[in-house]
């Protein structure tokens, strides 16, 4: 998902939300290499703002089913 927001005196920014699913019954590891994803987006001018993890369920053992990388890029 991509979102456009104004940054007031700082300009206009585009935000991208990249979902990374977590899998596994006991190990609960990300399906994708999130560090590699961040590096790839950085090469295209994106900056990591935050890694968001939603509320967790007890059935997941306290580990979320996914997390999102929140990236931003200034629009020139």
C-alpha cells in the first residue's frame, strides 16, 4: 500500500507499507529477509521509518503473524 501525505514545511512524502508474514509452528521466523527488503528499498530512495507489529494472539505464542515495514520517500 502506498500513501501520499504533506509534510508542511518539510515537503511532500510518499509512504509505503510492506507486509512481511511470519511462519512456523515453533520457530516463528519471517518468510522474507526483511533486512534485504530494507536494503532493496533504500537503493530506490526509500527510508525506513518504523517496523510495526500488530497485537499478538496467545495461539501464536506471543509472536505476531506478520509485521509491516513503514517506509517513506520525499517527493521532489
